[in-house]
């Protein structure tokens, strides 16, 4: 794939003639006073004639620029907005992983070691530690991970958490991704219920996936890594390396894809490596994901219902330690037609994408509809311009201001973009 680089879009001027600058309104007073001396009168007539020529010239210019042919001059274009900037709001968090905005503008933030905190609306103050959080395995990539609010939170107060859950009994010393929901009452989670568990629990401390996203119909998507085991991503009797779709109470929607005998009914798609971000497109309602490749081959995917996204059989990345180049791509790289082709990917090295946002806010109207991808190894935030299922361009508009592992990207109720970094910072992109 040809590497695409773009510059920041400038605001649309609104008219094709946006560069035409019309003069201020001009008034010509006819020299008709009978008391004016003849020479002065002739001079006044000359001035009037010259003004008429100027007015006629500007009128012709306006018509040539597509100004509509009317007698009223087109307005001057608005001044360009200020450049995007990064504002640090807090630097006292401990390995934060996700955040969710409460209706009053305050924030819930997960910390990987197992702490859920509430921050003030301006992000500067840690107001409380929320009690009642489930026990987690905080090791490697595991811990307390995503947090989202129920779409009907104002009525039911449900908060959803994903985390690496320790095994018990025969699964002791093993772990797997789990999702729980509970009512938020003040500084306490109440009536916590585990609504989903990845099957089976396995050894190791990587590739938990764990992002959550509500669909328009109120069902819940959960991304699940293959726990660094590879082949289970193709095994439909497990939920390793899958994206699953459940109802908020944990039951299975009857319209999930039927993937055959022995397939788990919650599976929406499979062949995923470590999808650490999922997002529902604001225009289409379709599910997209971002997932880590091996050595290169990180992907942005339009997730297909019942689709096989190829891992570990095919990837644009290479096995770890292989010489960098096209020749080492797993399975030849190209996915289609047997597997779902990614919309975009990163080669020859990984950017390690960990979060995904489709921006719809008012803070940056020129960025509306763009996808933003937070990068861990890349220490940056990618902005991607898409045209349907095609990547048009990508750039890093704030790379010089970040220089940190971007773990989470969220849109705030104020129309700005909020970031969490692995170093413990909460950042806001504003202007």
C-alpha cells in the first residue's frame, strides 16, 4: 500500500469566490448644487465618473468569481480558526487506560492496577476513588481496562467495565477478559454483575483486547484478543481473537451471525489478533476496529458481520525477527478475497494503535468525520481521512506536542478531543 501523507485541512470558505475581497460600500454624491462654481463642478463630475468606473470594475470581478451576479457584495471570508494545541489537564494518574464522561461533565477514569477514579469536569482534580470494583489481574497488558456508560445511564445508572479476570478452581493462575456492569451510586458501584467471560481462560499476560462499544440498537460489542496464542483466533468454539456482540444483560441477540455447528453464538467476527479499540461509525452505525499487527501490519478494519479477518493466517506484518520487507508478510499479506481486507495498515513497523475515535465535535469542524487513532509505540495521534471504505490520507497533526504513548482517545461533551497517556497524563486537544 502506498504510504499516504496529508496536511491539515483548511476550513471550507463556503463560496468558490472566497478569495475575492470586495471594497467597503462606496457612496457617490452627484455634484448638483447650484451654488457650486463651474470649475469645482467639473472636478466633482470627474470624480464621480472615476468612482463609477471603479464600481463597474468591481461588479465585473464579482461576476467572474461566481459571486452570483447580484448587486450586493459577497461577504469577506471569516478569519481562519486558531491552530490545534495540546493542553495538559492532569499528570497525576497511574497508568490510566480509559475514560467516560458523566452527564455532569465529570469523568470516570480506569487505572490499570485496578482503580476507578472520578475526576472533576475540568480534569484537574481527582475527586474520589470509586468502590466496588471487581478484582483484576494487573500484569503485563492486563488490569482494569475499558469503562463505558449505558446509553440510558441517566435512567438506569449502569457503568460497564472490562478487565482481566483471574481464574478460580481448575483455572487458577489463568486469566481472561471479562465484562461487568454495576449501578453507580455516589462513590460506589452497587449490584455488580459479570455479564461476559472470555472462553477459555489461558496463561499469559498479553492480548486482552477489551474495548467496549454500544451499537445503535443497544447491543454491546466487546473486542477480545487471542491472548498471544495465535491459532484460537480461527477456532469458533472459543472466544479468543474475536469480537462478540451481546445484550447489556449478557444474553445473546438472536440475529447474531450463524457460523455453523460448534460456533459460539456471541461471535460477531473472528480472525483478530489484539483489537484494542472498537468504535461505531456515527453515520452508518457500522463497527470498526483497530488492532495490533505483529512486526508491522497494524490494521484499521471495517468489521464484517460473520467475517474472518485473517489472523494468524494472513497479515501485512511479518514474524518477529524477520527481515523487514514485503517478502516476509504472513500469508503474502493480501487478505482478499478469502479474508476481510483491512481499510488501512501500517508498514514496515508498527505504530501500536490502542484507541479509535470518529470525530463529530464542533471544536474542529474541519476534522468532522475523520478517524483518530492513538498510537503507543508511535507516541502520536493519527488523523485519517476516509471516503467510505477507502483511506484518502493520514497525518500526525500534533506529533511535536505529544511525545507520549496515547492509550485512550475520547470526544468530550465540549467538542474537544481528550487523551490519556501511559505516563499518567490527561490531555485536551483544543484551540
